[in-house]
């Protein structure tokens, strides 16, 4: 039996230090698992067991029986047709193809058949972080019960550079990594988030209507979080007409035929590569507002463009993410620690780990 998993090699542990209860919350996502029968016999999978380890001691065990294995396999089967598109597969899994559609099965696998599951999200509260996840697959082969064990390492990422926040002022942060149902479902966006503002009356949606210009933060300057080189930009897609309305399907088709998949998702965007193979990504900008060019060196705090509502966006906002690599479809999402943020009570904030946080920087 062969077991493969994504992200390959290791998982990033999104740690949250909960000082008020003196505990640490570990959160990590096993994006996808493939189990292939490499034997000459038919096998039947009967149990998945996960063990979470802290300093090589098991602190938690989770087991799935045969019926749940079947359900999880069916969950993958339902999306395989969408993952045939290599760009869609990349944005969710980070690779062009992971499961073999032609050889995909359920929990009973003939030779060379495979099955799997996706989006297994783990949390654990303890006095310190956990560092390993052990997956044990129990199966029946020739009436004998056997096991295959896969050890997956967990690491906390440390940034290679000192980063400042990409906007100035007070901002509402949405869809952070502690919300596993939004950005974290996608490979490069795992630790990304969205940024908007409330107006003077604490409204996010403007009372004057949903035109882009009515949002008080539409057109705000987007800043480079550190020195680097501009790797890629796109500045040709119009904004969505109003909040809550995407551009027409005719324009989507035309954009795809001319420019591919990326601007349909990101709208107008900038990617800046920093030292240590870390890159920052700024999406949904106003067309014609991008002030830098591919290959240009930029300084920390330099204006890159203006916040808008282009691409796959339901209202004006900045989508931001840090990545290992430069391709926002295949680069691995990374946590981003900031040097210049405070919270509502003036407390210093490095990692934004609470959905709907309000943060401030001068």
C-alpha cells in the first residue's frame, strides 16, 4: 500500500497562543490523502486512525470506521470532474493532478486502484504545540488484517523577513486561517485573509448603496510589505460593476481566452518576491492603478496599487497572502507575522489569528 498526502513533506501548524487560559492551540490541515493498492491482491480498507503526538507522546486519537471511509471516498469522487481542470486542481491542491480519475474507487481496491479523502482539519489545545500526526490505515488482504503507517511532521513557520502591514489605518480582517471553511481550503491561500473597513457609523455595507465608490476604503493605497522584486502583475480586468455582482459571463470567457485563469480569480494583482523564497500577493486591485512593473525593485512601504473590486470578489477589499514561491496557484501558503500592528486596546499583534479581528497601523 502506498500513502501520499498534500501538502507533501510536512504540514504547517497554525499556532495560536491563548494567553488568557495559558494554553496553545495547534491547528493544521491535511489537504488531501491518496491510498493506492500496490499489491497483487484485492484489499478492503476498514479503519483510518489519526494520532496527534507531542514530543513523541500521543495526546489524542481519532478513528474512522469503514462506513466513514466510504463517505470520505465519495466526497472526493464528487469533485474529481472539477479537478480535471489543471488550474482548478492547482488552486485547491497545489498540483495539476493528485488522484487518478480512471483508477479511483471506494474502500475496496483492486491492484493499482486508489481512494482517498480531503480537508481533514485538526485542532488541539495543550500547554505547548504538537509536532507529529500519525495516520494508520488498517486493511484486509487475503483474510488477514494488516496496517500501513504514515508519519506526517508538523512545523511552525518562521518568516524569513520582517514585514509591515499592506495598508495604513484601521482594518477589519476576514477569513483568517482559524476559519477552515474559506481561504484555508485552498493551497496557496491557506493563511491568506481579506481586508476591509467599517465607516464612521460602523457600517461595512455603505447606506448610500453598493456602488464600489461608496465603500469608504475603495481606492486606498496598497503597500509592499518588504523590499523585493515585482515578479508578476496584471492590470487589465475591469472592476465588478457593484458589490455583490460579478462581471458578465461574456467578459469572463473573453478574459480567460486572452489571459487564462489567474485574473478571473485574482482580478488585478501584484506579486512581490522577497528574500528567502517568500512572496507577497495583493489581489482585486483597481484597473489602471498598479504603479509598478514586472522586474522592478520595490522598497518596503512603496505603493503598489489601489484597493478595488476586481476578479472573484463580492465587494471592494484587499486579498493578501504570503507564499513560499511566486506562482499563486502552486506556491505554498505561509503565515505572515507583522511588525507594526496593534489591536483595539493597543496590544501588539504579530500574527492575525482571529477571524473578524480589527487591527491598526499608522
